C-alpha cells in the first residue's frame, strides 16, 4: 500500500532527485534510497555470483575520469588534466594501473562469462593517445572475455579525431562511437566554457565513416545556459544533415555539482525545455528517424547502444572506474567512489571502490521494468514482461494494476496502456515501503549535513 499521499510523495521524489548525482537513467530502487556499501567487497562478489548463475550474460562499462577542462554544464565527477603535457600522461599511466587493479577483483567471477557489450565513457576517453588506447584494450581483454565483434562503443570529443586514433580504434574493435557535440553555437559554447572546434563535427563524422566505423551517435543538450530555442533547433538541423546513425537529445540537468549551479545559475523551465526537445524529436521523425528510447532516435531499429537499450530486461552491467554504476541483475546495484584519488587508493589496496548500493531481488527488477516501460512508452507489454520475468504482471502486481486502472489506464490481454504521462503516480503506486523509509532517512541525513 502507498505510505505517502500525493503531495507528500511528490515532495519526496523531488528530494530524492536532489540526492542523485549519478547522471544515469533512473534506477529502482532509486539512488536516493541506496545504502553505504563501503568495505562490502565480498557481498558484492557474492551478488555477482548469484546474478551470473541466474543470467549468464553481462556487459562491461568502463569510466574514464579525465577531461581537458570542466564544462560549466557538466555534473559528472571529472578531473581536468589538459590535452597534453606531463600531467595528462601521468594521469593515464596511474589510471591504467588502477583500472587493472579493479578489474583483477572481478575477473575471477567473470571467468566463464562472455561480455556482450563494452562501453567506454567519461570524461573523455579520446584523450588517450593511440599507444594508451592499445594498452587500455589489452588490459581489458586480458581480464575479461570480450568476443570479437561484440558491440564496442567509445565516447569521443570531435577535436580528438585523427587518422592514427581512428586506425587504433578500428584495430581494437570499436564499432560504434558517441560524439559529444552538445552544441554548435559559438555563444552557447563560450558561456559554458566548452572547447570545441566548430568545423570538427562534420569532419569527425566523415572520418569515422571513412574508417568503417558506421555506428555514429551524436549527442546534443537541450536547455543549456545561454541557449535559445532557435539555436538548439539549428544545431539539430545541422546534425540531421550529416545523417548519423543515432541522435541523442539530452536535457540540461543542473545538479548542485555543475559549475553553473555553484555560481548561482539556474536551469530553464522544465516544461519549456521539454517542449523544445519534443519539437526536436518531431524534426528527427520527419527526417526518417525512429524512436529508440526516451532520449534518442535512430535510422533503423538496430541504431542503438545495446548496453543502455532495453534495461527493463535481463541485462547486467559491470562498471569499472570512478563513478561507474554496476547492475547485477536480480541481486544488486552499486556505484563506485567518484573522486579519482580516493578510488585509486582503494583499488590498489585490493578493496572494492563501491560507495553506495542496494540489494535488488527479482521483485525489484520487475518493478524497475514496469516503471521504465510505463514512463518511456506509456504502456507495458504483458507478454514480454512474462517472457523476461517468468511471471504474470497482474499476478504479481494486482493492487498496482487496479490503482493505475482507476486513474484511466486500460488493461487488455496484451498490454497495460496509460492515457497520458503519469510519472509521479506510477512511482507512488510501485515504490515499496522499505524504499520510501530508506529514502526518507537519507533525506533527513542530507538536511542534517551528515
């Protein structure tokens, strides 16, 4: 049963969001309800063994914690190291050593598991030199089974695209890239301290295609400080003209961790920003793009990052590096320590760098699946739910189905369909008492400065 009335629950959700610094898709149980996972290496390894015995599949996510400089809109835990010089070189040397130490903790558990995907994010992975990139991939392949041809995605900055780097990416198995463009408006870039050669985006896209890397996703951000509607739509029109395989339209998230917020800056009205983004999706649709998920569209149904797509299914992801989030399907979720020095100190001593986490059994996974689909698609495929989870949705959640029905949802033999977005109601219906009590305790701790 619901423990909080609508107004109180909405305030609870807003407070939970202020606790979430991950930048990842919403979790269930929500990040704001997670517990201290410091020093729980053996529990984490046990969770992975339990998960992999149930679902013998996983993806690998590796976070690179470095950037040239910090953009004002960025909420991620990145360390600025410049684009060249001894600081950059030493940072990556220390990082590769620490990454190998963390990988060695988990590789025995994953000995018989073929990784289905590899995603390299950041930060700016393309800051690595060709030699560092080769060492990076060699390290991962020595620790994990990464089959030839598995989807291998790398995030890159358009200014980093060189023929030598692209040749190494291709040789190392990279078959998909995400170009972090964010904006192509000089004024917007300057206001956000973003360094980006404006002519590099089209050249980078063409160079990737020439090297046989055809899976190209371009990221734009809607609602950036200093950005007008016309500016965002003009950027999108230029991107559409390039015909990348996938286009991501993110919204600016002004968490307390952005330089913009720390200087007292605010974000635009959420409703207005979402209206502009919706117009962007309409332009993509008119250009022949198909909806992939809540934030992106692709030229074909296969134009997607498979690691983050369909997370409502039986998908596990092992996260390595500072701030990486892991999901051991049916057993638990956790996030690594975000600060680079602290992360390095822990893994070199053989400790798990996890800082926050939560046990997550089959019921929690079913709730996450339902919440995700009802939020992204305004519907839930009942047959697919049963195929994935082995149980009937209405059999497991009769109360929740009835509550949504009273709010106008239509339950047929094949699906549960919402008449409109019911973001808050869906969560109020599904959030369990234990999740709410842990979340409230964490909110109180935050207010008390603990």
